[in-house]
């Protein structure tokens, strides 16, 4: 990694910028209880970074259950309604992970381009509710993409919108699938939390402020 070549930083959202992870877990848990499905923290870890639909597919596979398309759509809708209700009620700047604001303002000062690369379809809502929306040059999210991480699509779109070559982009991720996606895009992968334990992670971060030591 050559520091001088880095032009853009693409942040995952859930689990990197903001700790919405617990709200996702609670919403899936509510669905699991209602439909008598086995769901626990270890299954929940497998949902990190993957789309809403693929998350449900993972839960159904764990339970060896197959449902019709109509039932799947209904459950996805219910899960999102639970999730959104919690965000409306509880989400605030207090959910931002430590160092977010300092890192973003320092990166701006250093003239890096900054983007979001998230599988979430709720990314814009979350960024607006936590007053971060205007800090990003580009938002590539679950509404733009056909394929979810580990497919690189969401990061490819971010780089394209930023007008930066993939190899000059750093991705900050907390999910295994996100690290895979960043490497599949030919980008530099910084891993935080669970993503520190991936062989493909280029730089392991204990916290967001450590980004500033590497760029
Ligand atoms: C990712 C989360 O950022 O977004 C996943 O890590 C989640 O857990 C995915 O399933 C989709 O989110 P949403 O908000 O579109 O349901
Ligand atoms: Mg994440």
C-alpha cells in the first residue's frame, strides 16, 4: 500500500459508522419469535454485510425451511417495519461509533473523497437522522445494487461516482463479506471488529481513529 496513491475512502455504514447492528438483531429476533424460528447471536453474525433478503435466506436455511415468494416478501416487510420503528424511536448521534466525526472531518481537511458503500436500503435515512448525510461526497447503497457483498458492485459504483480508480480506494469494513467485496473490487481493505479476523484484510483497525495512522 502506497499512502500517496490513496484518493478516496469508502465506508461501510452498519457496524463501521454507526452501531445499528443491535437494532438489526432485535428486529430479526422478533421475526424469529413470531415464526418460531431458531435464531441466535451466532446466526446473526452471518448476516453482517449481507442484504435483507439474503439475511432471511440464511435464517431459513439454518432452520431448513422453504417458503413461498409471497411469504418471504411479507417477512422482509415485517422485519424492515420493526427495524424502522426502532430507528425512528431510538436512533441518534449517540449511536455513532467512537471517532466517526473526528475521522470524517480530518479526511475532508486532507482532501480525500469520502463515500458510503453499504448494502442497506435504509442508509440515507440513517445518515440524515444522525446528521452525517452532508459529509459524504457519494452514497452507494442497497438501492443501487443488484448483487450484495461479497460481490464488489456496491464499491465499484462508489468508485465510479467518485471518479477514482478502484486501486486508489480504501474500504473500511466490519463484515467478512465486506472485506471479500473490497478485495474483489481490487481495493485496499481496512478491517474493524469482526473483519480484523480475515486473511484478506490489509490493515486491521482497533478503532476508526487509527485510519489516520495509515493514510
Ligand atoms: C448491512 C447490514 O449494512 O445492511 C446487514 O450489515 C443488513 O446486517 C443489510 O442486512 C441490509 O440492511 P437494510 O437496512 O436494507 O435492511
Ligand atoms: Mg457492516
